[in-house]
C-alpha cells in the first residue's frame, strides 16, 4: 500500500488501478503471501495478495459464476469437482449450489487465506466450508494433482496471476496432473488473466494445455476489478462438443439446477466462447 488511505495495484507496469482504503480490516504476511483485506466505498470488501486484487464483494459474482456454472452445466453430469486455490471460498460456494455435485475437493496452498477470508470476507464463502460434501486440503496444487488417485469430472483452477506461489499453476507439470486427475469426458478451466494486457499468458497456456487435451480454447467475461478489459478463462477437454452445447440443453440443465444467478445465463454461456480477433491471431 502506498499510504494509509490509498491502495495501488502493482500488477501492470506503467499504469493501473487504485482503491481508497476506507477501513483496513486485515493486513499481514501469511506463510506464503502478503494478504490485505479492506473496505472500499465503491466495491465493498476488497482482498489483495502480493499487491494484486484477487476479489471484491461487488463484482465477484461474475468471476465465480462463470468459472463454475459454465464447466458444470456444459459437462451435464458432474458429480466430483476439484477446486485448486480459491481460498476466499466463493468458488466453493458456487460449486456447492449444484445439488447434483456429490463431492468437492478444494486444494489451497495458503491456510492463512482460508482463515482470514472466513473472518473478514464472510460473504464470499457464505457458510460453504460447512458443506458435508467438502474435503479441504492445504497443499500445493501441482503436488496434489500429480499424486492423487481420485478422479474428478470438473477441475477449476482459481489461481492468482503467474507470479509468486501461483506460478506453478501455469506449468506443464500442473496441466499434466490435471489431465490424469480428470475422468474421461472431464473439463478443466483456469483463470487466465486479462488478455489485452497479459496476452502471453493465454498464448503460453494454450500451447502447454494442447499437449494434454484434444480441445483447448478460452471463454471470457469482463470483470471490472480485473482491470484492462475481458478476462479469459482457459478451457480444456478431450471432447470438442462440450464447448458448443446447444441452447435448449443448457436451458434445461440450468432450470433443473435452480441456480440463483446474477450474471450467468445460458445465452451468455454460449456467447462467452466467442473471442476477439486479436486473441485468435495470437493463438494461431
Ligand atoms: N483470482 C484471480 C485474480 C486474478 C487477477 N488478475 C488480474 N487482474 N489480471 C481470484 C480469486 C477469486 N476467488
């Protein structure tokens, strides 16, 4: 933080965003990262790690709905879901809304993020840590996916940017582990940065994932606090049909799931796989 009143993001060089710190709720170094949680008049509670905004109360629904309902509803029969990262608990909250999901494993490297977010960012997890379907593992995600004998239908990588502890979640070793931990017909999705400013990230993920999966692409959403335009989510599976579901199928799955969404719609799900030409050019 630059001073007591204003917090500046340090992710991009040369320009960026700031927040007024209207009430500092928590700030300390966990075992792995510099964690800060504060109140901001415009965005509610804000959580940042190592100088980068991870989530805010005001716009988190866009990110978390898109990273859960898109793969789960596209899959159509996801019973076992693995979340990598996600220590603030909102990804868990959204996955847990699917009554058809029987088991959720969440692997977070930083116990401090889990603990302090439950105290200072409680609306994110909204009680989901008490869900009996949850197995919470404090471990490195690469380690977990390479060693586990368990298999999952959907894997969600709710990672930070590839700096600090989150860097390993952008490696071939991690993608190979995710491939082996997926059931046949499974889907892997991952936070992949804002592609206008972090295009190399998308290009690299695409190249690495293509070694392990037959169908690799991205879908996107604009999330205001992930400053700089659309955020891309990596999408990897062995079944290209999962990326092009028909509207009627999604609508009936969505209705059956009974989800209270504020961003996700089946129409938007289908449209989110359309990518801007500059990204398609970079990927080809
Ligand atoms: N993790 C993704 C934060 C990425 C921010 N990156 C950026 N602005 N390029 C969010 C964790 C929420 N559960």
